């Protein structure tokens, strides 16, 4: 099975190069890995023994960030190396101040994994959620370098728990310690004889709580809101935006801030057509004036976690596609959340619904009904308390891995 996996990685590398000829994200993926080992060697101090953090993308970075920042806070001289698999993580965090080097992860071939470990010589590796790279895991294990999975989550349908998943079960045996989000994950791992597990919870709660108590202030957004009630729609896709049109029309006295998942010019233009009279954040910032538009379109990346402070209700996008985006960033600001029907993979969404602080909707009519329910309720306080009650994973994890 290992040889088959290695062939699949080589084929993936060839395919991504072909796709890069006409796809901007794939082009970044390929370009970022060009001469990657020369780049890594140039930025890595010999024998500095850094802690290596790996993240799939931006969401996983935010999950692991509380651990990284607490390590630097307690030990300022500790060296940190970060790798990303996806351009959407790397391109936004490539200049992250607390890291001594931020790189794309070279493709998971045996030679790449051995070379990477040989160059950086990490004292430990910390992977977030469900990033499992067999060759890197085996290289770390062979070099007797501790490997920790944080905020891990496991489900019965994953390959580890299938009769044909023996190769991947062996990969999990390379992990020194699993820090999982829930008891179900711990019990699933136990069924395949993995017991080096702690149920620590999700570090995202620590991150969103910290953000909510000291958010970045956005004066131009505050001026746009004019003290009026605000709906903040985060990480939206077109299917989400189409039902938000009807909500905005139904409640013209409310301001609407939309931070779409995709901010390329063609989609921003599409949003401008969907919401006539709307204004882009870039235009608002240039004018430095209070605008009378009902709808503000955020045409950049990186502001969303600070926008929720201005909202009374949040709408989280993605629920009409592969799955909803981050509900906790909004809940931490003690506001109720609404999202589309595809939320079942997200425990926090299910929890918030059960607590009465969130609602799933399938169309504009249901969205308006949810809005009516939440605009007068105190459900937001329940959402905020839920986040407070769930924080603390970071301290538990650090106590174990740094002992």
C-alpha cells in the first residue's frame, strides 16, 4: 500500500502542474514549492532545533495559533517553523511575525520528507486537526522526534476505521500523542488500539475568545454602521448571498456587511449587481466617510474575525455547499448564528442549535423566520457563554507536550 500511496503523490504532483497552467491557486501551489529546499535551508539556523507547526490552511492555523503564541510568550527565544499545504494559508500568513520561517510543505514523498527533517531538525512537530502525511510521519518517527496531533477529530467513516485501512492505521502509530476534541474521537481510536489520547477539546475556542475580548478596531466600518443594527455575513458563497438579498430587502433599516469567501474581482462585481447601491470596503476606506448604503462588501481577506463585533446577528456561509465555515468567531462575540443546511460535520454548530443559539435554514423564507426569532432574543448571550465554557484546551495541551 505504501508504494501505491507514493505513486499517487507523484501523479498528484504532475496533475497539479498541469492545472497550474490555467488555475491561479494551483499556480501558487507549484510556484511556492519551486526551489523549496534551498529556501528552507537559507532561513533555518543550523542546530536551532525549532518546533515545527504544520497547518493545512488558514483555518487550521487559527486552531493551532493559541498553542504557538503561548509557547512564544513563555519562551521568547524558542524557534518556530511553520508549513502550509494550501496557498490560502501560506499567502496570508507567510510574513507571520512569530515564526522564524514560513514555507509550503514539500509534497509527501519519502525523499522530500527525509530531506525536510534533515534540514530543520525539529525538536517536535505539531500537526492540527486531520493532517496525516505518511512519509513525514514515518520520517519523524524514524528520527525519534515527538509528533503531536492537536484539536484532532475522528469519525467512523474515515479510512482508519475501515477493514482496508491498515496502512493508514500504521501511520497513526507514528504519533506520540493525540489531543482530540471529543470523547467520540477517543473511543474510535481505542477501537484500533490507539490509547495515547487526551480529550482536550478544541483550541479554536481559546483563539476566538481571545479575539473577542480584544478585537481589532475598524473605525471606517463603525462609521458605516452608524449605530444601526447590523447583520454580518461571513465566508459566504453565491447560494448564501442570493437568500441574503431577500433578507436585506425585508429589513432596510438593518445594515448588512458581507465578507465573501472568494474576493476575486469577478465575484465582487457579481455581489455589486446582487446588492445595488452597496459599497466596497476599499471604496469606503478611500473616501473615509460615512456612507449611506445599506450593504458593505468586504473586498479583502483577513478582516472577518474583527467584523463580528459590529453585528447583532451573524450569517455563516458554506452551508449550501461542502459545509459551513467558522461559527465560533461569531458566537464568541455573543451573537446568534444562522447558516445553511449542510452543517452536520461541525459539532459546535450542532451544539449551538441544541442550545437555541443557532438555526439552520434552507431558503430565504426560513432565513427571515430565523432573523425574526433572533433579533429580539437573548440567544447571543448563550452563544458567548458556550465559547467561554469550552475554552482551556491550549493550557492542557501545553502542560502535556512541554512536560
